[in-house]
C-alpha cells in the first residue's frame, strides 16, 4: 500500500486558516446557529446578536476528506487577549478530536499574533463544550463583558505558553 492510500484510510484532518468570507465557515456557522437555537431556547436572540461573523479575520476550518467538518474563530478582546468564537463540529464527526485540533490551531494563531491569553464563553447546557475546554487547560473565570449577569453562561480563560 502506498503512502497516499494509507493517508486516505486514516481520514486525515486538514486545518486551514481563512476569514469569515469562507463559504464552508459560513455554512458551518449556519448549522451551529440552528443547533444553538434548540439548546438556548428563549435566550438564543441574546446570544445571536453577540455572535455575528462579518469581518472576522481569524477563522479556521477543519476538513476530513475534503469535507468541512469543524470550525472556530478568534477575535481581539483587548491588546493581550483573543476571544474564542464560533466553535463547531458537525454531529457525525464529533468524538474524533477535531474540536481540539481547531482549538489548538486558534491558540497557535493567537500566539503568533503576540496575544498572551484566550478567553471564551459557552452555555451551561453544553457539557461537551465545557469538557473540551477543561480538557485543553481552560479555567473557569467570572463572566466577562456582555455575559456578566447571564446565568446560563460559563466563561473560561487560558494563558498561552507556546
């Protein structure tokens, strides 16, 4: 068996850096928004207004066998801190480590841009996301910014040390 056949059988995950004009990212975020609308219920409109993707400069998309299967983005929160946004893996590809790879790529990108910290918010009704961030070294912090008085939100922080 040649190397190409072996790589194909391994279903290699490819991560690309792009921006929010990427069609695959737009499609994945549309699926993410539909998923979150179910989870968030009445709170969805509040969260939706905080998660606009226009003009995001730092986006990654994960591909498996040329199919977009996951995404994430970062945007500046302050001169030292990037905020992780729009993390999503399509349901049939969960449990393969794709979200961890996307998260690590975002952290590497933030570090390369001289940021020292990443923060993020997720919903308390998303135990898989909470587990992902804890597993990857994120610590729970007091809610920040728009999330300060939002009971359904849980916020995290990680100091970058690459």
